[in-house]
C-alpha cells in the first residue's frame, strides 16, 4: 500500500516537473499548410488571424514557441500575437506556450498578419516555427503565406419547377472566383432536409448514409483563376422521396485553405468528414465555356445559397374523436388527435377541437404562463387550436378533462383546420375523415362550428364544417416537435 502511494506521488511529481510519462505522446502539428493574407477589406468569415495549432493528449506542460518570419519579407508582417506572444519589431521571436490536453480546449497560438508594403496578389513566403515542450522532443513546422485571397461565389439559382415524388432533378452549380489569387483546390458542400436524397453518388464526394444531410465534394486538383467562372460538370443530381412536400437545400463552394481551421464557418471544409461515405459514380469535374455565367446573379458572401424544391404530393390526415357519458357534474378524461396516413410528411398539422357546449374544460395541454403550448384556447375556452408535426404513420393525441355541466348533449368536434396561407395547402385525398365527433351520450349528429347560444343549440344546427390540411411553418408557435403530452389545469 505504501509502495503504491509513493509510486503515485512520484508519477505526479514527475509529470509536474515536465517529464514525459510512458504512455504519453508529444504534441502533433495540425496547423493548416497555407494561409491567405487579405489585401483588401475583409470579406465575411475571413480573418487576418493565423492559428498555429497542435493536437496533444498529455498532461498540462510548459513549452516554448519560437516563430521565424524572416521568410515573409515583402509578403506579410506578423503584426500581433495573442497572450503576449508578440514580435516586438523583429522577424524572429519567442514566447511561452503552455500545453493542455485536447479535452480542455485547443492548443493554438494566434498571430495577426498584415500584408507587407508593396505586396502584390500571389506573392508568397514561408513562416517557420518550433514548439519545444519541456521533457519532450521539439516539434517543427512551416506554412506557406500568400498575399491575397481566393473568394468563391455561387450562382443564385432560378426557381425549381414543381416535382413529383420519386422524380430526379439537377441542381446546376456555377462558381466564380471574385478574389485576387487562384483558388487551388475546390470544396463543394450541399445540405438538404431528410426528404431529398442524392440520385447520383460521385466518387470524389462523401454522403450521409441515409437520405438528406450533407454532401461534401473535394476537388483538390482544380484551379479557378481570379475572375474565372466554371460549372460543375453534371451538377448535383437529387431525388424527391416519397414523403417529400416543400423541401429545401443549400449549396456553396470554397477554396482549399481559405476558410481556416478557426475562425468562422465553414471551418475545415477541405478536411474529409469521417462520418460521411464516399460514392462510387464518376467523379465530378469543373467545366469552362466562353459565355458561362453571363446574365447570372452570384452570391455576395461565402454563405451557401438556399433553394426551395416544391413537390406536388398528397397527405391523408385522419382525425380521432371520442365519446363520454355521465351525469351533470361528472368529469371525464378524453384523448383526441390525428394520424397522418401520408404519403407526404407535413411540417405541421393544425387541429381544432370544438368543446361540446354542455361541457367545460377543466384540464388541457395549455399553460397560460408557458411558451411551448400544444394547444391554445379561443372563444372563451369553447375552442382549442393544437399544433404538431405530422410524421407519416404516427398518431398524435391531446389530453383533455371535460366536466358535464348541463343536459345539453350536443356533440363537440375535432377537425383539421384550413391553412392561413393557401399556398401551404396540400391536397387531402380522403376529406371524409378530416372531422370526428366528441359524443355526449348517444347523440350521433354533430357540427364543427360553435353555436351562438350553447344552451339552445341542438344536434341539427347547420354550420359549415372547416376542413383542409395546414402545412404550417416550423417557426409557428403551435408547432411542437415532441409528442410528450402534459396535462394542466384549465385557465378560467
């Protein structure tokens, strides 16, 4: 026991003094090998900050960093440095650089670079550096610094025509270099929601296993000169899945090394994503034509462009009602709801519950002080509007407690509400199941409109029935992505 304690103390003391442990490996240089110094006003997501970076899995350790900027003469100047690591007017300088395990953050030293007086686009030099951790071998590295930046912009696409489920379509991608130096190596990124999938999987692209998600294409040998416009050879071919409706995708293009590791999106776009799977079809290439890009509009920033893909589809929403029987004063727990029988997945389904006039709601999925209410009351609590996502095949229920307050046995009603925006409406092939009764006693006739006088309303009151399907936006207050139903006292 004592021997083990002494051994542990010896290890801890040895680590603190800078000695390497048996299982420890030293820091590994992961700094990008090219850095572009902007010559003009910086574009969004660009930076004049260079990050020297190391991967390290050992315990905290002191280290000394030496930077040699003599190879940047006439190209760039190291003007500043974070954490006291400053050049002090000399091309070479040293500073202390503590190392920490990667789990505790990045081991990075930021240096601020500016172009040298008289630097021209394409001028380049070499920055060298050495990291000397105590008790471990020194790590030496270097990188190429280039005056100027490639700035790739993509075309703003024309509207895509309406698709049908299962139909494939092409996403034309045109790229222009608006920067002042060539883009050496090109990265294409496309992201889509789950009801769009890649119809063709190219060998120089990587894809998510299932539909939707990210597509990353790496073209390391492609060069786009300043002012040049190119087109992706066959475009990116996509397919609308069976349950597609109104879908979205985005795409963009970046030069290798231009994003930097940190800062800013899209970080490290030229690093193959290990979570993606390579395709097997012929590789994508870039093509050139004399009038390519003429009359096209291009993005102003490096951000991806968003494309809407309309799909002509249907969705059968089936509504579930219920029944209750009892004397005046009795309380009854009920569940109402719907199921989307498909084939289209709906971003949101808006359901209305007209409370039977002879009853009152004592508990409901509504909290007056809450922000994410599943249902919201109107008409003094005589009607509730509920919202939820409409995944295909999934039943969604809302829990209420009703108290019978009179002998009026007029039923209530559950219906799918019409959309506020007709452009969001989706055809329902089975409109007859868009409404259902909440029966009181044996009364089988029902209406989905509130009576003007609930005490005099009879079962044969003639009111129009509201039907339809609401494909409401995901930002709607009524859209609830989860299906956990909470039961709360009703507000009076």
